[in-house]
C-alpha cells in the first residue's frame, strides 16, 4: 500500500511512520544505519542476494551479497573497536569508489562512530581543512591516496591512526596500519544502540564565506532516505540500481548506500572514469533498471549523441532521475526521445539529507521544473527582503522548508551560530535550542525559485556566490585562500563562469605581487597549484589578471560585480563600491 497512490493521496495521508512500514521496521529494534543496510536484510532471508556489483578500471568485477556486507562490515566495526575508537568519534573514509569504501561506511556506523567520507580527488589542503574541523581520529585510505595524508598528518593533532585498506602493505610506514577487509570476516558483532539523533554521517559543504562547514546527520535520516528511495526512485525488490554519485558527496551516501541497501536492493558501482560508451556498456552488461545521475553527465551523454545510444541494449532501464543542478527542459525531452524515459528532477542539499522537491512516477512532469515538495515536506518561497512566505505564483524568492523532516542535518560541526543563521521566522531570543524540530521556523536553503499555480517549483539560481560545477559545490573562499598562498598572487576573487556541460566552471581574477608578470607558464602553474591543493573541480579554467579588484568600502572583494559582468547581467547597486 505504501508504494502506490497519486501525489495528492500520498500527501493527504502522509506520516513519516510510513517509512518504518516500508522498511518493515518495528518499534524496539535498533535504529542503526549500518545494521539496517546489512544485518536486517539478512534477517529478512535475503543474505544471499547480491548487494553490490562493483566494476573498476579495466573491467575488473567483484560481487558482494548482503551477507558479505554483514560480516565484512562487522570486521571493520570490530577492527575500530580494537583500535580504541569510541562511539561519536569521526572516522574519515578517503578512497576511490572501491568496495572497501561502501563496506567500511556500514562498519563505522555499526560501532557507533561517525562516517566522514571525503572525495578522493581532494588535495592535501582540502583534506586538512575538513579533518582538522572534525577532529577526525582515524582515516581509512589506500596506497594511492595515503601520500596526501602523510603531508598533513603533523598538523592534525586529533588524527591517531592512518589505516590503509588497499595497495601494497610492504610500502607503508611503520606507524601506518594495513587492514585487509577480505581477511577479516566477523560473524557476530553487537551493533551500537544508536537512536534517531545519534550522529551518523558527516559531509562537508561549501558556503560563500569561510571554510566548508560540516553538516552532521543522525541515524534517523534513514526514514527520509528510504521513503524517498522507495517513492521517488521507485526501487523495488528486483531492481538493479545505479547511482552514479561518489560517496564523497551526499548523493553518494544517501542514495548510493543508505537508500537502496536499507530496502535490500541490489546496486552497481562503476569506479572508472566517465565516457558515454563506458556508461552505456555498464548499463547493458548489468541490466540496470533504475539510474540516478546528474545534469552534467546527461549533457555529456547528449553531446555524444543518439547514434551511440543505438549501439547498446538499454532496454532494461525503466526509471531515470537526476539531482545536483538545474535539469534543463531540453535534457528531459532528449532523454525521453532517446531512452524512451525522461530523467525526473529532484532537488535537495547536503543539509537536507534527502530529497525535498521531487518528480515521481505517476506525477505529471513539467520539463524544466524541479517538481513538487515530497509528501511530508512543507516547502515555501520566502520574500527576498522580508522572509515572509510569498503567496503569488511566479514570485521569485528563497526556497525554504519547515524543519523537522527525519534527515535534516543536526548541526554544523563547531559552528552553532552559522547553523542558527540558516533558520528564520522567530525573534532571536525566541529561538529554541532544538531548532530542527520547531515548525514555526523556516530552514532557508540558499537557492532562489518560484512556484507556479499548480504548485510546481522552478529553480532560478543560488542566492550566494557558491560555484556549482558539474553538480559539486565549490566555495569561492576556499579557492581564494589557496590562491593567495601562491607566491605570485596578491589578491584573488573566484566566481562561477557559465559552461555548456558543467553549468559553471571556476574563473579567477588575480592581482600579482611585484616582480611577477602574466604568462602562459604562470597560468599553468596556478591552475596546477589549485588542482593539487584543493581538487580538479576547484581548478580555475580561466585566470584573468587585473591591476585591481573591485571592493566594498570595508575592503570586501565584490564577487557579485565580477560575476554580473561575466554573465552579462545587470550589475545592480554599486553604491558600496570603493571608487564610486
Ligand atoms: O544549488 C542547489 C543545487 O545544489 C545545491 C546543493 O548541493 P549539495 O549540498 O552539494 O547537494 C547536492 C546533491 C543533493 C542546491 O542548494 N541543486 C541541487 N539539486 C538541484 C539543484 N539546483 C537545481 N536543480 C536541482 N534539482
């Protein structure tokens, strides 16, 4: 009964307890994501069912059943306990999309610690900022990535253990520990008795100012993740599901681990670089039925054209969904034409933990719209000046949500003031301590949109300077801080520049220190400097040299001005410009 009915019916009869029903979870059972995704599925008699079909470079394949997930994650959990890790402590997962990443994630949660997955392409500086902020105690990594950890370990007082889970153990340093997942199958492990509020997953997300913030989730997030997976991704018992996101980002954990596995669904992972042909081959070989991806990938597939699609048998596909950036109507229409299925858009954020605005099977789709609020989600558009909810369709304002949905983030690590500032609607002194449950408030997303007369939401753009490149948020402040560490650079500003495939790419404006002149060599050097320190995503695609950067009277660089020029938009009110 829970997986059927029109949008309106589901909304009318909504109650988050439906998630428990969908999962077959009874009051009194432990609420622990690690166990829910492995032990519970085995207890339902599905231990021999495939959980993970993994493929790496060169077509190398490995398959794991839910029972494998159970005993191997027990192994990770036991290993961490033996190391002396306590519940609540942070364990970073810093590796490519290898099986160890998925299994360790469950193991960390099973023993009560917090899983902190970080994108393996991060350079040492991106890694350092996030490990330092979280006081991370243990890091799981691989031979390929351990060098970046070595570079920064002396500056991380809380980091006690570096564990290498793949690669040649003979080449490790004395203090580094080698752990081979396959050699440590543990039949019995007593799961940590977490509850909805027990910290589970920690994802860092970039804002406009300051370094990235750690959005902390709790084990109760599984209700939101499982129900949206069931209704929006429409996953059913026999599906073969593919989420293309990396668990270093929230889509890769909420819907690339927790959603499908809590429902006992088989999923595939492709851990090799993107080519349209490789993706189609993967779908064909694995008979993928449900595919969750991102607009950048869809635009790349579009670019490679329909003739390529025709070379593969993609007839197994029955449902496609997208997240991360605006999904243009053209992409929806193209996918319907070439795959016979439209990509359905979903809107959400690291902070929301699960989908908020959705299109799902049975709903009328309006190409270009993000859809309607998921049943159980109260959404609104707040006036840009007053923060009052607007009532007139078509009015552009800030997308906001009433707090209290199960997968809402519970804090920004060590930044209570910034957490508080994300909620509006009550006088400051009336702000309750438990913001996340106060339904008189609005959680403000930082994005602009409007709704139409039918209640469909239409994305307009971000309300801040955060750069969205290929569905990944990159903070301008992070890039600027790294740039000014370069010997040639005096001042820097980073903005998003329009890009056909990635929506935005990073463009930077710099002023040079005396003695340095613009040159091709310098440009390459700066690009590599950022790629290595931060990540390939943060690497500027264009560098513009400037004598002087526009600033406010208080000395703040006006990215807004540079961005408006770049996008050919109205520059707006410049009354605070230094030289006006
Ligand atoms: O700006 C919105 C954009 O991605 C941001 C959230 O990024 P992150 O926290 O990294 O999480 C990404 C995956 C959930 C949003 O604030 N965004 C996400 N989905 C959409 C979107 N923009 C337009 N349309 C979407 N469907």
